[in-house]
């Protein structure tokens, strides 16, 4: 999907279209007052005060027609420059524009744009005539508080998008439709994967049984890989004391992302935003010799972070998340090798999930931001150079991004491009010389001296939440069989004649460890087959006279019409092989 805001030409076009929208609204609702109409990544919107009037879909059609009229009449769009006094006078009856003018810095050139009988305060630029705004679409309307503050009046926010040709507009609308179809929040609801509830709170999803099956499978998958690579897993509490986070530095550098403190007896607790401090203490629980390193501590760990309410989105950006986290405690001479192992694991997992469209981002600190980043130039340079060195050695392509590092060190983040929508960061691998120092960690080197280990923070899936959101959108909810909440739907042609046979097949599949559901309701066969399709079950078994007489099964794959008939054993073996190999 095109990013409208970042494209100079489309930006101007959409900005002008926001004025066109306001112009039409003014014709239809002369009492309307306008706040701001910015260009956004997806197009534009305008916030409008219409008194008590709430705009609905029919109104949008009406406004759209009025806009088309203005387009047809080919009104010239003219720029006018004003002094502050002239501007204050011109908009004296409009409290919103007066607010804007009064908040402008002294010396700003105030400009307005006029098209026929409509004039609006604006920096511009704009297209020369309304006739260039032919290819637009009003998309939706929602309520929006003035200046985003719920204590203020609710305005009507109308969204739209504009292109300079019909094909681009059509393609954009098609992609929007596709995005809606793939939206993991929609599929999550339809397939009962997760829910949210205002009594639990925003950004706090509840994983339903079907979603929980997927999460368990993902956990088992990565747990096995990590065990094979020498990781040891722990369970630690999802709270810590304020002192723990003061020791780590989170309290100074990460506080705005944390939930506020709570007091219990004499202790001050916070919900943890990261697991590193707990793992530092696990490491410190015993003595380590240089021969024991790397020590790899893993956890599927729940964290809480403050995310702005506007940024919270389904499972993709949550306030309560579960990281597939690990902290690797290494000797300085082991950094390169251990780092490479993590990158290889990321590539291995992406291969298993068929993720091909991704980019490595080397996230560096912003040298001037001494608040966010721990102030030790030598430490940062050392860490950043080390990461570059390893990446260059591995021949992995990457780009650098300043100001994206964690407060304790630089990161290698993996940005994945989903089927629709902007990139998301899934995996991360971070180098840290700071936390081991702050927690006074050590190991005994081969001369019997105490040395400080280096820590690598890494999360392969990132969080189970975000990874699952990504998977849902990639697969449109048609999961590979090993992840499917229901792997096989068994449908007897007639429950009266084939019900017993269907039950016995169902039991056999269950015994073989397959997640199976029997649909022997007294509904038409076609209806039950359609329902299995909607549920996106990968295998549907249709059992009738032939199957019963021959002791066979006939199966149909999701989305296909053909059926294949095989013996029960053949089917079970084939399916088990697919599930075990996670095909
Ligand atoms: C890897 N301390 C490290 C850890 O050891 C850490 O917390 N890194 S992180 O801040 O980058 O978070 C790890 C991953 O969590 C990110 O790469 C991202 O994929 C995921 N993530 C971050 N914020 C959210 C969120 N609000 N919702 C869902 N997933 C998130
Ligand atoms: Zn960490």
C-alpha cells in the first residue's frame, strides 16, 4: 500500500482533498466549524465540529456528491498571505482557527487558501484547481475529541484518500479491502482465537482456547530448539521491586514505558517491562567459571508496558505481552560466535515459517540523547562496532537506524514485511555491557581472577502476541496443520447410517494425538462442509457408505473440492508425519 504522507505529490493532492471535503461540508452544513485536516500515511482526515450532528454512511455519500460537483466546476485554488491581525479578523467567528492562529509563533507567515466561496487557513502547498481532485474516496467517519482530550468536545473525523488516476485509487481500495480481510482482529474474533474486554483493560488480550493451542504449539516448537542449543528455562515473577529496576537502570531510562508503582506492606513493586533484571539475579545465584560460559537463561515471560492507547492494536501491540526471551551470559571472546548462533536461529525459524520478506536493522543510540541512553561513549562504541563486525563477517545485509537502540546497548532488530500494512519488528538480538556491571556479575577466568561477563538479550519470535498477529495475517487464518486449533473435522454423510463409523474414526484420530472434531449434527451435508470451510479446518473427512464398507476415509483439503480416499492407517500416518515435521 502506498504511503501517502511520504509521497510529495500525493501529500499535496490529499491535503487539497481535505480542503475539498471541508468545502463540501460547509455547503451542506453551513454551521460547520473546522479544526485540522492533516495528511496521514493512509490519506487524509478532517476534524469537524457539527454541533450535535453525527455523520453516517449516507451523509458521507451526500458529501462525496457535493465534492464531485465542486471538482467538476473547476474552482481555482489561490494562496493568500495574511498578517496576524488580518488573520485574526478573517477568522474572528471561528474559535478553532483562532486557537491555531494564537498558537503560531511570532513571525510565522500566515497563509490561507481560497477556492470560490471557501477559505481555510493552511500552510499549503495545494494543487491549482479542484478539477485535479477527481479520484478520491471518502472512507469512514469516527468521533475524535478536540486535541485528543476526552474532557473536550467530540468532533466528527472524516477520513478519505485521493489519487491522480483511477487505477491507483482502485488498487489502493483493493489493498484496503484485503487488509480488512486479513486483519488479525477480525480473524481472531471469527475463529475465537482471542478477545478483549473493557473490564480487563485496553491492550490486555485474553487468549481463548483456540488461540491458546496455537501459542502452546509455538512454545513447544521454540522450547525444543532452544533446549537443543543449550538454553535453560526458568520461571520468574512478573513483578519486581522499584529497587530492582533502579539497579538495572530501567527506572531512570525506561520509566515512561512502565506501569506506575504499587505499594504492598513496606515494599514498592512495579509490573516488569522486561525480564533482564530477573535473569541477572538468576545468573548471580551461583558462582561461574569461564568454562561454564555461555550461560543461556530462557523464559516465556510476561511483561507489562505502557503503550499509548492510540497505538494499542489487537495482539500486535499490547500492554501485556509474553516474550520468547533469553539472556546469554558470555565471555568477551564468545560474543561473535554466540551472536552468530542467534542470527542463525532467527534465519532457521523464518525458514520454517516461510518468512522471506525481512530486513535486519542495526539500531544504534542517538549520541545526543543523554537522557534515554546510558552515558558511556566508549562502551557504546565498543558494542556498536562489535555488532557491525559480526554482521559484516556473516555477510548479512543490514541498515543502520540511529535512536532505536535499547538504553543499555545497540540492537539488531528484524523488521518483517507482512502481507499488508507497514513493517513490524519481530526478532531482536542486543548486546549489553552495562547491566552485568550494574548487577556486579562475574565469572572466574583461567587465572582465577574475577571478570565481568557480557550479556546478549534476544527474542526470536519477539513476543508470542505479535508473532501470532503476524501469522494470522500471513495465513488469513488458514494455519499449517501442526498449528491449527482443529486439525480434522469428521463429517458423516448421514448421522443415522454413518454416525457410528464416524465416531470410531474420531476416536482413533484422537488416540493418535490429532486434534479432531466430529460434526454429526442433523444438518445437511453441504451446510456442514461449508461450516468446516469457514472454520478453516485443514482436513475435512466425509464418511459415507463406501468408506464405512471399505473401512477407509475420504478427505478434502481446505479450499479444495476434490476428495481423496485412503485407508485409515494411511491417513493417520500421513497426517502425523506432517504434524511432526511441522510442514
Ligand atoms: C529481548 N530485554 C529485551 C529482551 O531480552 C527486550 O525487552 N527487548 S525489546 O524491548 O526489543 O522487546 C522484545 C520484542 O518484543 C520486540 O522485538 C518486539 O517484537 C516485541 N514487542 C515490543 N513491544 C511490544 C508490544 N507492545 N506488543 C507486542 N510485542 C511487543
Ligand atoms: Zn533483556
